[in-house]
C-alpha cells in the first residue's frame, strides 16, 4: 500500500509530487535540490556546499521514513556540469560506506530546476 512520506526538515515540493512514497518496504524519493528547508533559500555558494545541502535534505526524507543511508540501494545524480563530478562525488561519498554503497548513475543534463547544479534521488529498502 502506498504511503506518502513528508517532513518539514526537507524542502516542500515545488510541484504536484511528494517528497517520497513508501510502497511496502521500498521508499522512492523525489529528487532533492539544495533548498534550505528553514529559509527556502538555495545554497549555491560552491558545489560542495550545494551537494551537502542536497544530501542533508535527502537524509531528512529518509529519516521521515525511519530509514538512513544504509537502506539506500539505488541513487540517481543529475548534474549540470560533468566537471563538478569529483567534488560532488567527494561529498556524496562521505554519506556512504564504500563497501556497501548503493548502485548509482550520474548524468549530465542541460538544465535542472531553479538552475541548480545538482539534483539527487534515491530508492531505499527497509
């Protein structure tokens, strides 16, 4: 049965979608960008700060579903410039144990919502 997951510790959706959907033991998250949930401001100081805010937003969504990064089995990373890959990967990697890190793809795209540089979505299993 489908259950909507929502938390005020991550940015509210900016369209007709939810932060995440839990179906059985599987959580499907929407993509997160670097919006600060407290202020509504984008964190775009540098790519590492931006990625850290995305991951903190994702952490809040996982916690709202009573999960954490250990539950993540698949991630999708969308970036505006492949030259940012190493810096994004450094921050992203700090949230996972290399031995049990999820499957992942990283794709450069032409444009992201609100002209951000990185967006990440995840699938997690309890």
